[in-house]
């Protein structure tokens, strides 16, 4: 398999301003594989240090945090010479060593010629609480589940992905490509983008095998709740986590605390919800009834939707039958289009089209109109409505247009790529290519 972040890592390696790299992401999103593959492709020597597999590594950072001392000890321990430019040093599961995380500051200041990358789960980094987090002394890169484009590459459909990336104008995609991409999209909804699940499907083409992988990942997440979360939040975490499919099945998909339990209140559940967000397991989309720059300044923090980090994880959570994808387009309408909206949400986060990976949506003050997502590009804010099928009609987009007069009204459906006045229809499978399209629209 291949990951798009390999390109970012090459840019990091070649930057004259390079600092030690901190790769963050939710559990099971492929951090270790990515760094090892990058080291194999770009360096002569790979020095891999895993603080979970080798707990004694932590002792090398106890007496001194000076790079010279640490590198000398690692060289002896790993029985390998460490060279400034030819060696790639990986500190994996770095959240298990507070001193190792702190040491990145000294590598940045005293030994910038060494190429060092650390990997840690978002959850682990949050709870590790190092004595001195290297603020401003590391380059940070976030990894997410694989996007649909990466999924195409893994399944041997690179030409289709290249074709989508080459689109330079709003005109229909050839019908054979369009229909094939819709079928592959249905498959992605069940498999999702967790690297192990994608690899299993690419090899065996078995949805049953994929579901077992995803159920194991869900079990690991539940174990993390018990291992890392504050004791008082553990039962609330499970309640919130298990409720995500039900909330997304609601027609307006708004997260309602009272739906968790008859006596549930936002104050008692907010810390657990934030914990899931910090762990990278959910994405929140905040409501706005007044759209103005900056978007975040007008968000209503107490009104939001919650999406899972991955459609495959959502399908496993909801126990959706794995054979549902063959039933015409039924999967697109399941749970009031929950998979469709979740798919778009995770791709907006993955493609970095939303500032700080924070999602927003618009609801009118009367709450009679609602647009699923707001896209910021430069000084422009564009509405994006998500439709599960092929019905392009939208009173909400019309209401938004009457009030704000954006340069374009975006809609993503199963219809082909097309433009009709201010309306731009983007096929669901092409939502990962939305960034370049939006830039061309607001020029």
C-alpha cells in the first residue's frame, strides 16, 4: 500500500527548517508502517526504537537529555552507527516516555542535523503529560484513516485515481468511470480506511475478514477507555461511543445529550466527549446560524453533530450486514444517509480543507433550513449539501443563497460532475478532490 503522507515526509526531510517530527493519529491508523516505509525508501540506515516493545529504552533518557549522550547509548543498544544524514531515527510509542518526548526539544536546538521522527497516539500524547512538551521545537503531522483515493490505489485502481486528480473543469465524468467509482465507493463504506482493513480486503476481497479486523479494532478502543480515561468518564465514554450510529440515524443528526440517558446532561458528559475527540475517534461539526469570517468565531459550541473517524468503523459499530452493499444503492440511504455524511466529514478532515480540521454546518435561525457543511477557501465561505441519492433539489441551499449570495452552491450526490447556474454537483466519490475545485471556483 501507499500513503499520501509519504509526500509530506519527503518535504519534511528536504526542508532547511526541519525539526524533529511528531506524527500523531488515532490508534491503528498506520503511524508505524508509514515511518518505517519512509525510512526504507529515503535513508541508508533505519534506527527503530519502540518504547512499548523495549521498556528499558526509557532509562537512556533519565540521566541526560543531551542528544550526544542519547545517541551514543542508542548506537550501542541497537548495535548500529548513527549518521546525521543517512540515518533515520524513529521513536515509536513515544507517549510512554515523558523524557524522550521532552528530548525532542534538545535535538531541535543542539543536533538539528539528525533526522528524527516520533510517533504517538493522540490519546497517549494527551495523557502522557511530559514535564516539558517541546512546543515550537517539533514539526507536527497528523495521520488519519486512508482516504478514498488511497483506497483506490490499494485496490489497483491507480488510473482511476489519477483521472480524478486530473480533472480541471466542471464537466461530466465518462459514464463507465462514473459507474465503476460508485461501486467502489459502496465497497469503501463497508471496508473504510483503517489500513489493516484495507490491506485485508485488497488481499482476500472478503468482507467477512474485514469485519473481523474492524471488530478487533473496536475492542482495542474499548480497552483504551478502561486503560487511559479518568475513572468517572469510562462508563460515559462507552455510552457516547455506542450511541454514534443512533445519533447519525436521526434525520437532523444533531447530537442530543438527553438521548444518551433520561438524566444525561451536557455538563456531566462533555469531558467524555472531549476525550473521544482528543483521541481522534470522533469529529465534531458545530452549528452556525450566522455565517461570517472567521467561521469558528460564530460557532455555537453547544449545538453539534458527531461523526466517527471512519465509515468502516461506523459500519462495524452499527453491525450493518456486510452484504448490504450489493443491494442496489440501499447502502447510501441507510440510517438517513449516515454513511454518506460521515464519509464526507472524514474526507473534509483528511483533505485539510477545513481550518484546524474543525467542521461546521449552517442552520437558519428558524431551523427550517440546514446545510450540512461550510467550506472556507481564502475569504470565501461556500455551502456544501450532502445528498444520499440522485435527487438534487435543495430548499436549504436556496435559503442559504438568498441570504449570503456565495460564489457557488456546492452539492455532493450520486449524480455526475456538472454545473447548473450557481449549483456545482460533485460526485460523492470525488469529494476528496474538492479542495482544488473550490480554489478554482473562488478565484
